[in-house]
């Protein structure tokens, strides 16, 4: 199903306000019921946050539904569609995690081995005692959210890692970090003998069935690439940096991300190593509060309250270090679990959530970096209404 919402949000304002809390609707809703539900959740947020364009995609029992709002750019006024390309920021980390797990499934890498055992240039550094898994789960010992400016370049990042000194013993604290998971992706690519971008665009993405997902948007696709807007509504797109592809560099559409969600919920049609890789990313390695850290993904027992989701996806969780409680052995994907990831760049905001046991998931992409809580409220409202 496909529904276009052109940039005439004022038409919906009174309608949305009269709906109040989202109603519980039938397990197999009509398209009109679903449209009513999505409008009520999305339109007020777009107005309050002054979002130029936003796309929602829902998969339920294998059926896709697309709802598109606003325009890709204030200049060209082209309507958003399910093929519009958005920057997805840290949702990219789930692709990086999948590649690392895929390298392990193919016998090229062990997540438990020290980083320096994979990359010889790191030998003799603190990475003799930090595993690939610890890098992939942000527990290397306090790597920062971003590279320092002087290290934020492919030619200087390895020197930064070689001299870096941990703040905490490896494995004891979660410190959300682009350099941390970025290095895990770099190591995975090194173990497979090809550059990360090549492995992603020529191997992993095609094997996942994704044909409209890029690290570098081709020239013939630039017309579909939305213009991002920052908090001051100034136009902006993501720039280059060290490990940018690995940490936050993916550009994609709701139609492709919905295929990605379906592949994560029902990987049985994929080749065996990729099935194993997805299972590895859905494994719980430790807990922090009510959140269980997977590889790339973050997990919550379902049903989950909105408050728990907001806490797990909060600024405080992203910006501060937290003591972790490792699961021994690691916890295979539970029967009923809410799996999610947020992502942002300077001008874009993304959120993915899915519940495999219910065969339902949602993708929300916008060309503005608006607050995580608003994205999560939209998803929680819509999915809960569809599952109750």
C-alpha cells in the first residue's frame, strides 16, 4: 500500500488534534484505519518540530505500507516518496554490525579476539586487550562519542587508536561511540581483505536484497537525495570523517529499509552465513538498565513501556558512561522482543523498530534532526495500536 501526503499539513491539524490518543485497531486494519493512525501520530510532530519532509513505512504480516509527508527540499518542493534517500546516521551501525557478524560466520574473524590480532598496526597498544566484540558493543573502555578533530581523518585515525588510553577497564562500561563500533567495522573489512565500502555495497547490501542503499549516492540518484535541515533550519548534509561509512554513513529509502527489517525478522530465505550473522546481531551481550545491548541493535523484552524505550534511547544514555552487566552466556534472541535503533546526522533523523514475534516493524525517516523521544513516541503509538 502507498499513500502520499503532500506538504499541506495545515489541512490535517484540526483532524489530528481531535483524534487524541491513538485508538486500538484491528489486527488487520483497513488502509483507511492505518492512515488515520499514522496521520494522528505524525502530523502534530511535523508541525511542532517544523520538519520539512518525513516518510513512514510499516510492515505487518509481510505487507508493506508507505506514508509520505512534506517535501525533499524547500527549494525544489519535490514530494517525499518511499524512494526518497535519507541519511540514517547511527542506524548505519546495524549494517556495520551485520558485516562484522558475517565475517565471523564466514570464518574470517572472531568477535572474541583482540583487535590487535586482526590489525597488526595496533599490536603493542591497549588494543592487545580489547576484543572486536567490546568495540562493537561500546565497551572498549571509554572511547569518545566522536573523534577529536585532529584525528577525524582516515590518515590520522589509526595513530589516534595506537596512542589512546582507556578511561575504564575494557568490558566494564558502555560509552556510546562512533570510533568504537567504527573500528569494529574497519577490522571486519580488513579481515575479509577488501575496503569496507566495497564489501558493503558489493556484498552485504545485495545479499540483503537492498538495491537503493548507498554509502556514496551515485550521481544518477542525487535527484532522490533529500536535503537535510539542522535545528536552525539551515540546509546541511553529512560530511566526510574517519570511519564515517562504518558509523553513520548510510543513505537509503523507507522501501529499502523495510526490506532490511523484513530480512531481520525473517532471515530464513538468506544464505546460511547471513542468517547466522543476523542472529549474532540480535544476541544480547549485556544489560544497562532495561536495555539489552545487541551487536548494533538494542533490545527490550516485549511488551515494553514508552518510558523504558525513552530511557534506553535517551541523551543521557548516549552521552554518559554506564556500568554494564554481561550476560553469561550471551542471550539468544528472546521469543518476544522489541528491537530498535535511532540515528541522526546534522540534518536528518531516523528510527527503526520491529517485533519479530508479531511480524511487525516500522521505519521513520526525516530530513531534520529532531528529538529522539518524538520518533520513539510515533513508533510506540503506531505499533502498539496495531498489536493490541
